[in-house]
C-alpha cells in the first residue's frame, strides 16, 4: 500500500508541462526534398535534443500561397498550438501577386491567431526581379514592415544560404535538398528557440 507520506511526496513533485505544438504553415519549401526530410523535421530534432516537450507539425502544402494559408489557418490552429511559423509568400512573389493582396492575406493569418496564447514567427521571403525591381523591392520590404506592425519576430530570409546555392538545393536554385533543409532549420532556430522558452514559461513549465 502507498503510505500517506509517499502520496504527499508525489503530490509535491511538479508535473511536466503538457505537450504543445509548433505548426509550420508553409508551402513546398517546408516539404522539400520530402515531408520526411523537410526543415520541420530538423527543427524537431533540435527541440528533442534540448529536452523540450514540443511537437512540430508540418502543415506545408506544395504550391500554396498566402491566400491558401489564410483560408486554412483556422484548420491548423487548436488549443495545443503554442507557436505558428508562417513560411508563405514565395509562390505569391513568383506569380506577381499584388503586394497589397499579399499583405491582406498575411494580416488575415496574423489576426486569426489568438495571442498571447499562440505566438507567431514570420519567415521573410525574397523574389527575383522577373516582375521588375520595383516589385522585388516592395516584396522585400513587406515582411519586416508587417513584423513591426504586429510586433512579431522575423526570420529575415528563410532561404538564406540555400537560394542559388547548388550544394543546398535540388538544382532549381530554390527548393532545398537534404543539406538545404538542415540549413533552413539552422536559420529558423535562433528565432524559434526563444519563443519556445517564452511559451513554456507562460504555460507554467520550466524553460529548457
């Protein structure tokens, strides 16, 4: 039988914080070279190495745009989602979607998130000057402007060190290979890791 002392001692031991999720709302960049090898998998490995009780959910969809993300963001959010990583916009830029439309879509995503319950991390994108340098510059400026407006952290450029690097992509200059996916995870991690700590503390757990 369990003594009253043992029951008291067990009751004094803090229970671990409940598992929470990081959701990557992205496009093909999140599922390249495959869903099993994409950068979210490498983020999960970094989280596991730190002993944090977080699970990464890859909600990347090939070909997705900010409009698609705005339509499906509600379906990927639930009470156990502590961090939403928004990694969209590359396809918008390549298709020449109007900057004001991209902004409207991203704002809709941010406004759908119940904060501070769920934190948002925005991943900046760039686009080549196939639509002219004016469009490319406006596209570049959009991400830091929105991050400042909504007070959310910004990964300056998701494909830093990967874009146009033949050793990091599958030959198209854009989509990461296995090494590129690891590089992307390394780019995102310094911005994601502080959010994990902050969200864990807010949830009443111990920072890793």
